[in-house]
C-alpha cells in the first residue's frame, strides 16, 4: 500500500489515520489523572478560631523587680527586704488579673539571689515571671 503515492493507478487507495501517537497521548493523560485525583480529594481539617465581638481582657499590670550586685531587691524602684518581698508577692498573687513579674538582675548578681526571688514568687503564687535583659553594646 502506497501512502504517499498520487498516481492514478492506485484506485483502491484508503487513507488511514495513524492512531499510535493518539494512544500514547491518551495513556499519558490517563496516568496524570490517576496520579492527581487522590491529591485533589485529600483535605486537611483545621479548627479555625471563632471571632467574637467581646472586647479583649485588659492587660495585667507588671511588677518590675530588680536585684543589684549586692543582692538588694527593688520592687518598682523601691528597696525592700526578703520579708517585705514575700508579703508583696502574696498580695500581688491575689490580684485579678494576676500581674506579671519582670525580673531584672545585674551581671554581678549572684545566681543564688535570683533563685531565691524566683522561689519566693513561685511559693507566693505568681504564675508569670519574665526576665528582663539589656542588649550588649557593640
């Protein structure tokens, strides 16, 4: 059979479409669809937060507690001793909302003094303690 022949002798010329490339393309598309369908059906369920029209709760006050190199404690810039510290921590722990304790110590402060203040805050019932530091000057 002469496909490209234009002679008049081939009266029985029957052109045929070559379907091999068409089948190849269809198989490739089938494979792509088989691979992408599970990805399209896969979903992740997440619980989004609900919006409310209620105002946010007020931020609690903060207590600045500083300890100098000699171990002297300062409650909002007022010098206090260990007994006064325990009383003030117990009083602050009863407040609603409970204030945050911001603890700042000098570099030369012994760690034992800082640990004692932290233990007093925990024993007194303060739940939030933050450490305040100053950035190093370069």
